[in-house]
């Protein structure tokens, strides 16, 4: 969910009625300037639940969650989609010593722990903490090795996702059944409790998330009739990073005002549906008498571009993607927090873990478990961040992006460790003065950009398992690119290629060719009966041609600085 949707100081919040979340904010605290550490499902959730930046926890993309639990046991899904060797190597680098769920179990052993819905972090979290019946998506590794992820640095500028109009449907009878099942399970868990023990319930949805599907019921809550194409420019005139994203997301072509408005209204309708479903959980908690004794936290792993800046999905450092909602409410909200307030100090999803540990009485909320040192701050205390950062290393973006937000400023810089990205210039926005981020002011404020670059580096140098002792974000970019290339060479260009081709053929034979909105199924965008690696590329990138194939060969031949493959 785009964080601006629940920020009453943003005009975006007027576009849809969200009665449950609005009520929660009025009785609680709305942390309106909260950012994700990584704007994608697995990287965002892994960072939030481990309390560590992406470069620390090493969950770089949707195929690369936390590869082992704290005991060292490899995640079962990781092993099934990759192999024990790959997952073991990732786990050795990740040095995972415990998640939020492990913290709850250790700090508050008297609590009943229920984890329901989408987790998407790995570490066998569903097996160790999940409750049945449960949903099956959100494993932390999606469909395993994915060409659009591991070959992103080859700079193939062709669509890897469906056209937004192909995934937008405003006439469904019953939409998002997996989310309704998750909420049914959360409701049932609360309704059927017969224990006096305190509890910690994690109840998670997938919506609002592509594909864009809704119906008249939820559209009734939408007040938005405009079409936000005022920030659209020709792809040739975009920053090359943004141009790649628009091309990969199939938004580089022509769209009418009505097309854009339909996608945008549908997204806000999905927000209304999510609000209704979460409200159901709140109603059960109130009916059972739990609400007055509870701390209720609402947040999201990333936002949604929703056709702003000629983009959909997330993956970007623009506000629509990188900014997320964060509301604390419920009867047990600590007295030091002012009910009904809108907190404008900066926050990050890394704050969730220490906040929960603080609430549960951990002696040191920053170090709740052996070997765990958290980077966020407890939101129950007065100290706020002077700056927050985010980073991205996954598909639909050809190279790394690093963002720092401080005061009114947002500075974004890019990975340049391969030749194709040498000219990727950094950007600077005055977000308060330019909330739509239409004007890059780096040239006029080069001193501000230089200062923020120094602060970004200093932050990236801190904490356990930091990749670079100097905060060199180019070294972090190189590390992620080395991992991508190693995965490509092992699973696509090496002995495991036959498995990929076999998966593709089996998927086609089973009639399961999909244009799944999030997961990279082996036969998505089917290229036919794939018998060669080139066939798989034809299936991964629509319109893939000989020039693109030459780019791939050049990328394979180019060394990533410091690469050990």
C-alpha cells in the first residue's frame, strides 16, 4: 500500500475512503513518513522481520529470501527450488540469527504466537511459526531461479510483465480469494481462542497488489476521477533507470487518459477491499474483548506506483513505491504516544522489530536475541531518525538504486559497477516542495547531494554483517550482481539448464502457462516448447531479439569487479 493513501496531509488520501484505517489512525499514531528498506515483497519483508538492511540480511530479490533458520537448517523451499549447495552458501553469508517471530518467542514465551497469511521471508518461518489452516503463497523464494532477476544487469529493455490493462479487471464477482481465506483464518483464530494467555498475531494480506482486480462494491469507496499522467514523459527523455523500469513493466507505450484512470481507480478500490478485510479482524478482536488490551500495528512491505511516472508495481524510490503506511493503535498504545497525532518524524520498517521488543519488555530492544543487533529504533520512544535509507537490487531495475531521505530532501544514486551504468547520474528531490518528484534539483543543490551521499555511506557502513566497512554502495551493487551472475551460470548457463528447460516444457504440457502478476512461473510468457537457453530468454523478455542476445553475451563476458564465480 502506498503510504500516502493513509496520510491525511497528502491529497492522495482523499482518493479512497478507508474507514477502518482512518479510525485506527484517529485513536492511535500515524507515522506518516515511513519508508521501506527495499521496495519489493521479499527484500522488504525480510528486512522488516530481521530488522536488518538488505545489504546486511542479503535477501536481495524475490527469489532470494533468508536461506536458513537460526539453527542452520536450510529453508525447505529454498532447497527445493535451488539446491542445498546454493542455499547453504547464501545462508553462510546471511548469518541469520533470528527474526521478529523468534524474538517474540524468546522475549515473551508466555505469548501464543500465530503467524497467518503472507510472510515472504524464508528461514522456514511458516513451518516454525505458521498456523494451519494457512495460505501457501509467500514463501520467500517465489518460483526460484528467474531470468528477469538474474539477468537484469544485461540491460535488456523489453517487457517482463503484462501490459497493465491486461491485469486490470473491474468486473469480478469475488476477488482476491486467497486474502479472504487468510482473513477467515485470522478471524477464526481470534474467535475460537479459549486461552487466557496473551498473544501475538501476525495477519497479512497480499492486496493491494497487482494484478489489479476489483468490482463495483469496492469502486464505490473511490473518489478518484482524474488521470495522473501529468508526470509522464517519453521513455527516451527519462532517466535511463526509470526508462528501463517503464519498459520492463510494459508501460512504455501509449495509454489513454481513460486507461490510466481505470488502473488507478482499481488500485484504490483494492485498498478499500483491504481496509474492509482488516476491519473484520478488528471487529472480532473488539467483540472478544481483546482490542482494549492490544497494541495494533498496521503497515505494508512496499507501495505501488499505480501509473505514476509511467510505472506500475513497486521497485522504485519514488514516494508511491518507497513510502509505506505505519499506524500504531489499540487500547494498549503506550501513554507516551499521543492519540490522534500524525507523526512527521522519519521512520522505517526496520523500526518494527525493536518496537515490538520494547513493548514486550525486552531488556535491550536493540539486542533482543544472541547475535541479533537491530538497526531501527523503538517507535515507543521519542528519538526519531535524522535520515532513513532504502536500496533495491531486483528485477525491473537494471542496476542497484540507493535512496536516503533527510528532512525535505530525497537523494537517489545508482550502481555503476558495469559499463552500461557508468552514466547513471544521481538525483535529488525537494519532496516537500515537489511532492510528485517532477524536478531533479541536484545541479542547483550539489552541496546537499554531496552531504547526503556521505550520510548514506556512513549508514551503510554500520551494523552487523555490513557488506562494506566504508559504506561503499558500489561494492554492495557488485556483490548483488555477482550473486545474480553466479545463479545464472549455475541454473541457466551450466549443467542445471536441462532442469530449467524441463520445467518449462512440463509447465506447457500441463497447460499451466500463466501471466502471473507476481511470481515468475517457468512458462510465463510462453516461448513455446523451449529446447534452448535462447528459447527461455524469448519467454522471459517479450520481443527479445538478436541485439538483446548480444547484450546478454557481452554481460556474461564482462567481469563484475571483485567477482568470484
